C-alpha cells in the first residue's frame, strides 16, 4: 500500500495581497446652503375680503377668499407686482401687499 503524501496547508504559499496605496482625495468644497427664507406671522387687514391667488397677478386663479383678521404668514422681500408671497396653513399663495400686516409672534 502506498502512502499518500501529506500536505501541510499552513505552509502552502498564498498570494500576497498587493498593498494598495491609500490616496486621500482633496476635500471638495461644499456650497453653503442658503438659509431658507423665513415666513413672518401676519394678518389680513384693511379690507373686508381679499383674494388669495396662485400667482402674483390679477389674472391668476383665486385659491380662496380671505376675510379680514385671517392669520397668514408672509415672506418678506417677495413683493412682486404689488403682491407678497404668503402661506395659509401649508398652501402658498399671493395677496396684495397693502392687505397684509406683520404681527408679533
């Protein structure tokens, strides 16, 4: 009977992993995000009813008719064609600026 040659697997040469150079990529300058514009608490005043429109135009569709005393929020600096961007709940719309008055929080 022939004896089989025993192989010691601990001594079998293994492929060595090549040492990959770790190259650090230069930091990419991230653009600074603009701080979101803040809406200011306001109230509808100086009228009986005012149209809450989809766009800053008299030709734009009316979303809703707001009564004096209705609480809204408006975005300062968004006056366009005499309208200011406002928020009623979660709905964005436009109201004539002369009917929106900021109130303290």
